[in-house]
């Protein structure tokens, strides 16, 4: 009789109780997987941010505009290698639910600033030479079935066309589809030419949303950021400069402290699971006192009995945890397709998968250790009286 046979028999002893405990643990680890994906998606911008890039925005708010002429002033600040501007466009495609990021940029400057945006030489040339040309990320192109050469109408929510009714849509020709070489990079954006945007918009000409600035020495990034802000101090539009990672973290924290929220929820869930699974194992051992005494009487040592109880607990929780994590992977694929515009990079990372499995093993040990110790110390004569 093998240990697996004994463990299987013990788990089948009360099928309903085992099923309910198993289901509770599966749900807990499914929730762990989904929340881990959401947390990693919110922190992805921080993790992939370049140390040599700063983001410069209006001191009051990201939604306050800055003069486009600031770019030349920034490039004269010691330690600055290059600067490029971007602006939030905020249009929608066909339906308000079809949200994704759009931004007017200077094509050549943008691609130099963000070399991780991969675009063929032919597409780059077409983008520079096509006045209303736009490039779009692979994820968005696949989402809407767009191909190079398609003309795409984008309905404005902020930037209306000059001399045209507010309901008129902007039209762009897709001249290229980009991918991002960095894992977890954003492949949902549409980028188009700033000169076309600036001349056609009905207001705000010469104004941009924010700047990306590359510094020569990442270790001097803080000093360069301070110098940039000092350059525009007491101007009509003062600036706030910060590392790209800090900017991404601040943007994510507008939703709330995701890490704290996730930790709080998971803490409550796993505390409940400890109680549920621990109660199951304790009841199981109490009901089998006579059987444990018989096992000791026929030669099972106390240490072996303890190992069997621990293996039973770990098998139950780890199997359920593994199934819960697999369900999270499957559910995450559906969520990624539905939420790609809002949470690019939504996926369960291998390290989170390993962490979940580690937590499952640890939980199984914690809920099984006390019943296992009790079974090990159980006196054979006392236990046999329970048969």
C-alpha cells in the first residue's frame, strides 16, 4: 500500500467536504492570479521605463498644455541629449467603447526617442512623407482588423477640425504597423503627424501635452530635471520634470494604490482559506483517530504518519492552487483581449505563477502541520479504543 493510495482514500472519505474545500482553494488562487495580472499591468510602465528618459509636463496637471517652443529650450539645458513632444488626442473609433491611445508626434524624432518601437524602413518613410499618415500598434490593428492602406475615421472628443462641424471625424491612412521590442510594451497606440494635427485643429495651435527628454547620464537625471524646471520657473506654463518610471507610477496611482489594494484583498482571502482548509484537515484527523492507531499498531511510525497527513494537506491545497492558476491564465487571455486598450500587457507572469505555487505549498504545510503533529503524538492504545 503506497502513500498515494492512503492519501487518496483519506481525501475520498468525505467527498462533499473535500470538494467544497478544494473549490474554495481553487477560487482563492484564481483570484490571486487575476489580481496579480492586474497589478503587473499597472506596474508594467514602471518596470520597462528607461532610466535615461524624463517626462516633462505642466506643473499643475498633465491636462494643462505646454508651448511646443519649449522643446528647443529644453535641448539647450546641459545634460539633455534630445526632446520630443506628445499630446493626448482622445478620439474614438466608431463607438465610445472603442478606446485606445492616440497621439500626434514628430515621426523621426519619436522613433529616435523610443527605439523599442519597431517599424520597417519603408513604413517609416511613408509615415514621414504622408501628411495624414499614421502608424498603429499590432494589438490595435488585430483588434479592429486594420491593414496598411486602410483609411480610419477617428471621432474627436477634444480636438475638433477647424472650420468644420464638431461631428466631423479626422481621417488617417494607416501607413505602418509597429511592434515593441520590450516585453510588455504598449502595442495599442495610434501615432500620427503633429504638423497635420496642429494645422487642422480648431484651437490650441502651438501647444502640446508633454515632453519626453533623453539625458546623457542617467545618474544625473534628477539634476537635469531640476535644471529644466528652473528654466521655465515663473513662466506662464511652469513645468514638472520626473523620471519616466516615476511618471508611469504616478499615472497608475491615480487609480489608487493598486499594490496595497491587491495585498489587502489577497490577505483576507488567504486568511479565510487557512481557516477553511485547516478546519477540514483537523476534522479529517479527528474522524480517523482509530485508523491512525491501527496504522501505528501494524508498524507505521509516528514520523511516517505525520508525513502522510502533511502530504495529504499539501496535495489537496497544491492541486487546487495549480488548477486555480491555470484557470487564471485562461481567464486572463479573455481579459487581455477585452481590456487591451486600458491595460496593455495583461498576462500572468512566470514569477507570479511560481509565487502562487509556492504559496499553495506553504498553505498546505501550514494547515496540515498541527493535525499532523497531533496524529504523530497520538498514543496507539488510546487510538485503538476509537475503532
